[in-house]
């Protein structure tokens, strides 16, 4: 990514932290609204290991990195400044927010949008991370079609693993759930798994196996290997939100148990006035197209917020200490007729009576 630098004293209308689908969509929306926008991004998209983006209308199968390059070009075309840096902290400053960067610089704006996404916590099983984004997947709607009809394993990681297993059954009739000493199905769960002809394997998974970089299966405690063509795993997701801690905003446990996320309100608003969020940082299950839509909505909300502020300024200017009506009132009280260049004595001498109406002329 080509970075653009501006002097520290420059202030933007909006600073966006995170240059993924959410952040770039917001930048395009705000740029089209003629706003000065800076996008701070560290170049670490969550979906970088994936071969393609799925479920995104008109962009099916496109490389995630290629999608971002197109998004960056569009944001630039509408005037956005791209700052290639890591944001380490956000704080209140005069008139808005300042984002401190890892290189010692900073960027300031009247509003702040955080679209930093999340990190996926994987179980510490040898070989698992090496297959992440290839033979190991997580979302049935992102990857189910691509692995349809194959031998699919589901690695148990928590309470949602049975639900995840039943979802993947939609794409294949050869499904195995590995409990990994973590999942304890209820009686109802056992009935549902049996009804859908899903195999269940006890014991800890000790390795995720591959040959030539291609997933071959998993090995459980005791040495038994199970052949697989794909392995699904529910990750422990955590919002990348540490930079907001100085503002008192921290990620909270998600009701689903999937991980921690920021609490985003309508159109990305938060409990901190002027601070907005979009994408996976506040919506753990958002696919790329959903994150992009949330960025667009947040951008529109921020612009409306700025318009409201600017309108208030205009009203204050109309009624405030430098308004034309108040200036006229003060001048009249202090100077009287002389505020228009009139002099009382000379004006009185030159008063002309006409039809009983006095006309005062400048002397």
C-alpha cells in the first residue's frame, strides 16, 4: 500500500482506523460526501490466508488482498488519505480525537471510526495454524460450498460446536465431530447428531496432518488417524480494540460465547460521543459483504453527525457574539445615529421637514 503523509498539525473530518472492507467502504462514503478522511491501516487483514472472498455479490472468489487494493484505489479516488501505520492508542483532543501511531506520529480528526476487525484464537494443536485458510475453515457460509461433498471434520472447541457441525451437514453427508475433550453433548445433542448420521469421536486431537501442504486428516490421542479433506474449527474471536482503552471502551464477552467484541449501537455509534465502530470489531459473525455494508452505514451516520454539528455552528454564528443582528444592536446602543456616520448637531441643522416627516441627512 502506498502511504501518504501529512504534517501532524493537519486535522481531518474523520480518522478511520482499519483499512479492511468496513473501513474502506466508510472512506468511500465519506469521501463522496466531500469529507477529509484519513485511513490508518497496518496491512494485516484477517482474511489474508484465504484463497478467495465468498458471498460478496460481483466479487465471488476474488483474492482478499486484490479486493482491498481495489478498495484502496476507490477510496483514494474520492480524496481519502491512506496512512500506512499501526495505531496504538486513541485519545480525546481539542475538537475531536487523536490517534497515536507506532512510529511516533499521530493523526487527528473531528470523528473517529474504528474498523480494526478481530483476531482468531486457534487451539494449540500442531499443524492447525499452518492449514488455517486452506484445509482448515471456520464459516459454513464462507467456505461450505467450496468443500461440498467432501469428508469434513469439525474440531470441537466449545458450546457452539454441535451447532456448527449440524450446519456443515448441509454441504456433506460425511461429517465427523471430534470432541477433543472439550465438548460434552447433551442428550438432545446426541439425538440430533445421530438423526443426521454424524459420527462423533472421543479423545483429544493431537495433530492436524498434511502432506505437501494439503490437509490429510487429524490424529487423536492413542495414534488413530482419521482421513479428512477439510476441517472446520470454531475460533475464539477477539476484537482488535486495545487502542480504545484510553477512552474507556473495552471489548465485552459476546452473548453467543464466540469471543469478545465492542458494543456497537445503531449505525455504529458507541457510548463515546463521536466514536463509531464497524465490521468484525463489533460484529464477530460479519462476513466481508456485511462488514462493507456496516462501514457504509457508519460513514453515513458520521457525515450526518458532522452536518448536525456544522448546522449548530451556523445557528450559533447567526445568534452568537459575532452575529449581524447583535452587532447592530451593540452599535446602536454605543454610537446611536453615529453608527451610520451621522452627527447629531449637524444632522439637526440640516433636518428638512417634508409632509410632517423629518428626514435626517448625513452631515
